[in-house]
């Protein structure tokens, strides 16, 4: 049995491991409640907006917060009571804007003066859930898809409808949400708006774990079933395989029409800990030292860590920046703009994404020089 509370905890720890920039107030969308667009506990959705300036006033970047999922009633009840707001806007605290959300040109050269939005994550399904019935016994609402719509509609009403450029991004479960909601986001804009998506650490792979099994698949089965997510996954995908497999980017992305740029580590720490070398897959703890400290890995173990991600790159509209940094979520760290150890084709992650977004270069780079995982 996957320890979902442990998954949640490490997601939060990795998510909070950022270089802070500026603090921005929280906006609560009270009017969304009447539409049934509510967090797990029935509270209204929320976002944080730092307004654009200069020549960026008509450009919008919407970044979706990460924080795992909940796959059972017990798990979702626990989630909505946590003091970080991942199940309730009543418990949200302000998050700092950094990396791709920074207002500093030296840290975020392509998007620093855009309208930058932090879409707060409070549903536990990567904004795909939509169940009419309320679990009154536990006061649970599974309405993630409606929350996404309500926040975007709110942003459109305050100026995003005039966007010249719009970018949907996100970290971890928020990165997955940026993939699964990419075409939906695109559909809000006129054809004259350049719209693209940049998921960070959201490419969770459907891969065999150390024991040769697909144990994590059951977890996604439960998430998709509990939240009623199937109707909000790519129909072309769900018509050809069971819906929960379409929660995996490798199966969903071929059906996404909007340009997508994948930012990910080939050795994503979250996937190593909870998919490849989970406790269930490694009950004797043979990989425990290795996954906690790369210096403890044998050559055989390092080789086994390879291949944790397989990226779909069958289109010129898809870009990628796949490095070998042993980390999870990079667009909100200094890796985004500074670390030379994470450069590909002599470009920072910020440059790779920026060049691709503005159609300056088809950027599809995977680190082939530093093949072993390393700390960046």
C-alpha cells in the first residue's frame, strides 16, 4: 500500500525548497461557490497575482501549484485539514514568487514583467475531478476541473482576455495539471493569442519499479475513479485505454494539440522515491542509501536509475529540457536561470523555454554528456 501521506509530505518539502523572491497577496473567488467550483472542503478557490508592467502588461503566465494527490476518502479528509491549504483555501498562506514567477529580469529574463499568477491547488486531482454528488458524511467535494475553469474565467475578466501571449506552467502535480489542462486553457483565448504550456516535473512515467511491477498504476486508478477525472482527460486517449493510464503524460501528450515544453529531470527524485524505488518495490531497503545520497550508489544502481522518464517528442511544437539533476521541480529554483551544471546546449533552462516560446529555436535537448544523476 502506497503511503500517500509520505508522498504528500515529500511533495511539499521539495516544493518549498526554493529561492524566494517576492510575496504576493491571495485573492479568494467567493463567486465560484455558486458554480460549484470549490476546494475539497467546499471553500472557494484562490490565486495570487503579481501584475505585469512595461511591455509585459498584455502577457500572462499562470503557474499551477504542486502538492501530490489524494486517492481515498481517508486521504482526502486528511488533505483538507492540512495547514498548507492544499485542500482548503481557508488554510492557505501566501506563497513566494521565484524562478519562472520572479519579477527580476536577471532571474526571469523572458517573463519577469508579465502578469504572473500562482494558481493555488486545492483539489487533489491535478484539476481534473468533477463529481456532482457531495460526500456529506465527510464534507468532501471533488470539483477540481470546475476550480480550474473558475480561476481562468476570473483572470479573463480582469484582463487576460486581451493577452497577446499566455503560458500555462506548473510544478509536480501542478506540472501534470498543466499538461492535462493545456488544451482547455488554450480554448479560452482567441486564435490571435500565442498560447503554450510548460510543465515542470509533471512527466510522471508509467514504468516498472525495481520489482518489475507497475505498483504506482493502482494509485492513479484510485485518484481517477474517486475524483471522476475520466471525462476531463483526452478523449482520444480514454477511448483507446483505461482512463487512469491517460493520467500519465506519455499516453496523454500525443493527444494534446497545444505546444508543450517538458521540463524534467531524467532522475526526478520524487519518481525515484515513490515509483521506481518505493518501499513496496524495495522492501529490503537495498536502494535506501542510494536514493538518499548519490555518493552511496553503486555503478549498477546508477544504471538502474536510468530511464525513469521517456519523453514524447514526435512534433516540432513540443520542446524539452531534460537534465540529469537529482531534484524535483526546477523552474522555481536557481536551476531555472543560474546553475551552469544544469545548462543544455550552453543555455539555461530559462533561455531554452524562452527561445522555444517565442519561436526563436526548436529546443529539444536531453543531457547526453552528464549521464549519471548529480546534484545541481
